[in-house]
C-alpha cells in the first residue's frame, strides 16, 4: 500500500491537524489500525467509549477525534466532524472497492444471448443465463449463478457462489456476499385436503442501488408482485427476507434477522441480530429493534423496541429488571 | 401467458361464477394479482382479513370468495370452497412446475457410473458423483453437487448451488431451493481429555416424496441411522435440522427454525419462524409453535405453544400481557 | 466394512470385556448401532439416560458401560471410562476420516501460481485462486472456492460449495461443511449524511488447527485485524461469527448461534442453539449458555446462563417458573 502524508490524510477526510502533528505534515501514514495495535505510521480512531483509556497508550501517529473529544497531551490528532466516517474514508482510500476489468474466465458458462457491458469480470465456473444483462464494471465471482433474464447494474460485486435467480433485478453498486441467494421461491402452499399444493412464486426480487446482502442470507422472490429492498438497504449474514416484503431505503438489519411475508419495513430502520417480524405488518420509518426482538404488531415510526413480544425499549428495561425480582415479589406477597 | 376465459377459470378451480360475471363467461383472464393491483383481465382473492376493504375498490375481473364471504354489489365473483386453494390452482395453471427435458450442459461433470433416467436436466457446472441415480424429469440446477451413491427420484428440482451429500436419498417431487445442503455431517464430538474427537456421521438423510427445503437451509445426516423428513414436509429458508431428527408427514417449519438432534416431530405440525426445539424430545402430531418459541420438553399432540420456555399459547398471552404490568404490581405491593 | 473381534474392539477403546462376552472374545463385530436397532454383531452404548430401559431389550453383542453403570444379567459389556468416547473411537475405526490422494479433477480451475502439496484432492469445478497454498492430504470438495493468497494446512476437508475468501488462513485438520463461508466482508458502514459508506474489511479470518465450521455457517473477515477461531473450536450449521470476534480454544457453538463484532469468547465455552452475544463484550472461559440466551454484558468465567437478557441459569429457572404464576400473583394482589 502506498503511504501518504498525514496532511494528505487530513485532506481526504476533511479534517484538521491538531497537537504535535501540526509540525510534521509530511509524516508518512501507511494505514489505519486499532488504538491498541497501531504503530507510528498508522492512524487510529475512537469508535467505542470502551476503548477510551487506550488514547493514553496508543502509538498511533494520530487519532481521528471530534471537536468535543478530549485527548491526552502529546497525542497526534486529526479533528473531524465524525471520527468513524473519517476512518471509513481513509480506509476506502487505502482499499478502494474492486471493479471489473473485462476478465472472463474460460471456464465460465455465459449464455450467448446474455449481454455483458464493458469491463465485466466473470470468475471461474460462474454461470450466466439466457438474456441476462450485466452492467459495466460489475464483478461476477467464481461459482456464482445468474439466472435467465436477470438484470444486474453497474459496479456490482457478486461474491463466490452467490445466486441470483431468473427475472430478478439488481441496481447499480449492489454487493452480494458469498453464498447469498436472491430470488429463491417464497414459502407458500395451499392445503388441498390431501397434500400441500405449491403456490408458484411468480414475482421477482428487486434490489435497488447500493443494496448489500450478507453471506448465506436469502431474499425470496414475490408470490405475486415483487420483493423489494430499496436503495442503500444493508443486510448482514444469514438474514431472511420472505416473499413480498418491502424494506425502505437505508434500513439496516444485523445477522440472522427474519422478516415474514408481505411485511413493509420503513426507511432508515435498524434491526438488531436475531430479531424477527411477523407477516403482513407495517413497521414505520426509523424504528429500532434490539437484538432478539419479536414483533407481532405494527410499529409506529421512530420507536425503539425490545423483547418478545416487542414493547418500547424503556418498558422492556424495567420489565426485564423486574422479572429477576419475581422471586422476592412472590415472597413478599406470601407473608 | 395464454389467456383463458373466466368460465375456464371456474372450471380449473372447481368454482361457480357469481355476480355480473355470470353474463360474461368468455371474458379473458390473463393472470392473478392482489386486490390492490389486479386489472380487469385478472383474478384476485382475499387471503387475509386485513385487505377486506380492498374488495370495494379492486379492479379485478372477479374475486375468489367462499360461500360465507360477502361482497359489494357489482363485484365479479367465483364462489369456491377455499379461496386460497383456488388461487393456488389457478396460478399452477399459469405457472406449471418446470420439468426436465434431457438437457445436460456440456460443462456439467457427470460421473460415468451415474444413472440418469430420461429427461433429466443437468445445469452448467453441476456435479453428479459416482453411482448416483436420478429419476425421470428431475432438474439438477447449475452449480449443484450430488454426491456418490445419492438416489434422487422423479420430477425433483434442485435449484442452483444446492448440495446433496453422499448416500442420501430423495423421493419423488422433492424441491431444494438455492444453497440448501442435505447430508452435511451432524454435530457430534467426544472429548478425549485433550481435544474433541469427531464422531463419524455414518447415517444418511432421507427426504420422502414432495419434501421442500428452503434456501440455505441444512438437513444433517444421521450419526447412526438416518435423519428423515417424511413426505410433504416443507422447510423454509435457513432452517436447521440436526442429525437423527425425524419430522412427520406434512409438517411445516418457517424460516430459521432449529431442531436439535434426535428429536422426533409429529405429523402436521406448524412451527413459526425462529422457533427452536431441544434435542431428544418428542413433539406430538399437529402441534403449533408460535414464532420464537423455545421447546425444552416433550409436547402433547395438538397443542398450541408460545414463549421460551414454551408454554400453552393461551397462558403465554396472559403472561406476556402481565409482564408489562410488573412495574404496577411492584408499586402496589410496596404500598 | 471389515468386521473385527470383540476383543479387538475392547483394545481399540481401551476397555475390558465383562458379562457373557468374556467367553467369546472372537465374536465378530461389524459396526455400532443404537440400543434399539443394534443386531448381534453390533456394539452399542448408553449416551442419554432417556434410553436406559433399552438395556433390557437390546440385541447388541455388547454395550459400552462405565464402571458405575449397572446392567441387566446376561448383557454383553465392555467396561470403559467414558462410553461416549469409546463409541466415538470405535466409529472412527470403522469410518476413518477421508484423506486426499492427489486426485485433481480436470474441471477444477487451479491457478498456476497456487502451490499444492502432495496428495491434495481437488473436486470437480472447484476453484483455487492465485498464490493459494494447500497442505498435504487436504481435500477441496466439488464447487469449493478458495481465494487468492489463502493458506490451507494439512489434512483439511472442505466440503462441497464451501468458500474461503482471499488472504484467510486455515490450520491443519480444519473441516468446513457444505456451503460454509469463511472470510466474507464484516458488516460495517459509516453514514456520510446521504448514504452508507462501506468500510473496507481489510482483516482476515484465521481458523486454527482442528476447527470445524458447519453447513451454511459464516465467519466474517476482520475490519482491521483478524477474526480468529482458536484450535479445536467447533461451530454447528448456520452459526454467525462477526468481524474481529475471537473464540477461545475448544469452544463449541450449536446451530444458529450469533456472535456480534469484536466480542471475545473464552476457551472451553458451550453455547446452546440460537443463543446470541452482543458486540464488544468479553465472555470468560468455560461459560455455558442455554439455547436462545441473549447476552448483553460481559460474563465471568465458568458461569451458566440462560434467558434474554441472560441471567444465571438457576435464577432463570426460578424466574421462568414464576412468570407462569403471574396470573395468580395478580389475583392475590387484587384481593
């Protein structure tokens, strides 16, 4: 990785040098590291209060700090509005996202009716189906399967062994982590008195621009109509999105979350790991769910919820504390 | 899709025209859609009471309704015993399940000792191991791996990148969604004082006729003896079935359910998403579990359970309501 | 499978013949089976008290029993220190772990810069990236993808369609079950006021010797620094390990467990299915979590926990029993 000066770092992140580094703007920076592990040619940052004490001992050349964060004397500082964002920007400088260069491995099976724009990479043993279209700069990783009639935008990255089933649509900048499946059949059957009749899942999945889907996560195609993740939605590993769900722009779901069929999630929501939402519900914009929440009813916009069944987070804090007092309460009652 | 007359629709689903459509039996129907989105050449149905108001405004040519469901004046109706089943039957007419046609892609690796019946499709880069046998009409999707000695019945569909490990047996009409793994090793180790000794998982997985396994779900092979999903079992995405589990016919498990080793699940059970059952238990026929239930003991047939630890659903409704009253109860006690 | 005498069985497991089998040391044993299913040429064992009654009726040639386990008259016995370990050792005799023999399928894509030791198997349609190194006796299954610069030790087994992303390191004896993904990007974004900026995940995953990762499980690469599973860690199917987690040696996690980012898990821990641990926590050595536990704070070494939020298991037993008494408690209070 090519080193850059600390003055260039400040420039990249839109920050200002402070502390002793003011006098050494040409000091070379080779990367970013944690407070504990950073060396004298590395930048660092304070992302979690838990690690604040490490500001005293870090060997980092400088630390991204906001205007209100105090620092020990002698610490190199780059003052920024948002230290975490500054960290992200600097890392993106050192590790830009990969982009396709037109390398199509001879072992890839690309249907002759598929249309690949310029600079599309297709990895070994990947499969591109009939009439698929793939935009410029997109990387289709080894072992990926892209079904018939799939449309994939520009600068997407499909990591190894991920799958996009027929007819699904991915916007620009979409990233699928390894093993993610887009467009598997939704879970729908009708009982005919003797057995289950499988209901055709005739809809699609639409992933708008900048959606990312985690490793081994699954987004099912709609039964009728589409399953839609609006732009900027981020799903962690092993998340389940059932048929006909819609997730609003920039909502974020941690690992192992499950959203049941036809539920509509608002924009800018944040769901903790292993939380779940029942089917046919409406969750308003900006809702937050603690990990392991179980949502059984509609939620108003902007709320913070926890528990199963989910309740306001404040109430949950009280209730879960009182649950541990139940033995005492029973004793008191029995006196 | 080829349109059919509304009279033909009534015939396919075993229903009767009612309302104004009685006079237009030759009206052409091109598909099925939701009440909100259906156009004048589409059928619709009422599957969830939540959408009942849309009967007033739908533009659908007609709606599947049961004898007891009322409808606004002027609404086209096809009276049926079970509207959801009628919807399923009509969709199956428009979207029949695919069936193999004998297309084996040149890039597929099919061991010369494998036996493929007529009309088996094998997709690009799929792998079929030694001595595997595959029944007529089955489709092995791109990137699938079928291990040695695997037996697969007729008219199965293995979607992209799904895996069936050695010796496992699939009946007729089995469907695996993308990324599903059948026959991975069960989770078994014995501590030898210094390290874990891996216990060979010498059994198989047997999926009886008409089983469906969801995307990225896993059904482990038995340690001794087999893991068995009886006919018609349906597993949603990301479900975990541990070694030596037996699931009774027509039981249905929603996404992210986990069943621990050697547990026996009865017939006709319905498990909500993210529920879990501990190992070596017996769950009776027809049990229902709410989402997120955690089962730690045997369950009698026909019960409905919720919560973790699981309790009768009625009790759980009371208990979870009272939990939110704990702050008041404590206050009252402290007076 | 080649039969062996019961005297040889006793030798393999370090046990002693007892009961009638003392007189028939040359009796041939062809395998191991459950008490219920074993025939007269099979050994069996009692692993779960639930099945104790079957000692009376088993047809097994003999049963592994510890010195303190009683047995009905006439039952063939092999006395051992640990019956479950004896079972494991005998099964390993009958089913040794497979090892590579240098078979590299012609359809595999092995970069010319990769270095494969002797006796490495590479299955059909597997992909080995540039500069990867793979140790002797390792088996790369069909459809697996091994990224650039990956280092894999000796005698590893990568089952079908598993993925190891670039730069990750696997020690000796590592096993990946089908569909496992090692080294997908961790889940990290910084909000830039308009959209999420993806934070490069520049670290690696390091799986030390004898680690096993279950089917469709995911271990993410570190954001900065590495995600590490120490030697002998065993993960069941569909487990999620987030970026920069460290799991101590010989810890074991059942299916669908999720560990959030930067959390440090001690050695010798045992986590029940569907349990979860929040991010940036420290869990001490030897902790046990019941299934579905939700851990929101640091845990001291050696504790046993249950519930969400997790509490000491003994307290959870009381609390969960009392929850079901809430209706009575309220009634009593209202009198």
